C-alpha cells in the first residue's frame, strides 16, 4: 500500500499526464470546445454532460446531432425556442433513454433560467455560501430551479437530472461543473465560472474512477452513490484541498486506458 505522499505523487503525475489537450480528442468535452461564447459553452456542455453515459463515440455523435439541430447556435436557439415551430427540428433526437421530449423540456427550462439569470453559474450559486465546503446543496438548488417550469414527480425528464438527495453520485452534473469551474491553463476544462471555488467540487464518480479509487484505497464503499462520493471527496481533499477534482483525470484516465 502506498503512503499518502507516494499516492499523491503517483496521482499528481497521472493527472498531469492525462490533463492535456489530447484528452479532448476522444472525450465529450470536445463538443463545448467548439464554441467561444460563454452561453454556448454552458448550454452545449450541460446537454452533452447530461447524455454522457454509454460509449464515448456514441455520446459525441448524438451530442453533435443535438447541436446541429440547434443550427450550431445553442444560446440563440434556446432563447428563441418556440415549441410549435421548432420542435420539428429536434423530434428525431434520441440518446438511449433521452429523447426529443426530454430535449424539449431541457430547452424550455434553460430558456426560463436565462430569462431569470445572466448565466447558469448564478443558478448554482443559490446553494453556495461563504461557509460552503461541498457542492451538494448547489446541485439541489439548481435542480429545483431547473424543474420549476414543471415539478411533477412523474415527469419522465426527472431521471435525467440526478438528485443527490436521493443518493445519486450525480456524476454527469459534477462532470459539467468540473468543465465550467476548473481553470488550470491546461486547455481542457474551461474555467469560465469564477464565483464557485474548485475546492468545493466533487469528482465525477463512475465505473472507471470508482474501480481505480478502490484499488488505491481511496474508496471502500461498494456502490457508486453519494455516500461513496463523500468518502472519495474526503480522501482526494487530503491530497489537494484546493483542487481535488483534478484527480478525476488520473482516476478516469487510468481506468479507461487500463493504465494501472
């Protein structure tokens, strides 16, 4: 078993190795990297992160279809969306269980949020105070705002925005937050949100990162749920309290590339 210092050195090295522009080539983060306007990055990033389960090639391909249906102008499409006229452009969209009805809800909800806030960061900030040490409450508040246009618990789209209050590790939202918040000049994460500290972010916990975290002794809980995420967060913060989610590059990179 590695000592904490040895573990830190190992993971720092792996994070540095994978956190390069080359990472973008095969990762869904390439979709928001096609834009320069902040709102376009937010919207394309949020939707791409939402459908980020399954094979990465399929995720990228279907995210491209969504962006193309938006005429490669996500923000303009969202703020001007009129279901009676525009649904026809997205009616054939489908990624596994995420379909055109879900995308329609996402667009209308984002439209509603942009009418109330200048950007999506402000929505998450509702759940963050100067004493916040975790992102959980911010995700909860965002979710409430997102479903404010229809809060029917039977709504099919509910399942596509994970809920940490029900034990979900919220992998896709945490990945989106990593993209938007982290800024390390490596060229992968955007760092376009500067009011949320990277110190409160959580690692996007999935099969790959979870398996490697267990092999390294960073995680003992068997399920990849919110309790497991809290355990992993606690241990990653011991290695870097200011930027714990940089280790997502190491854990995911080692796992997906079988580099262990």
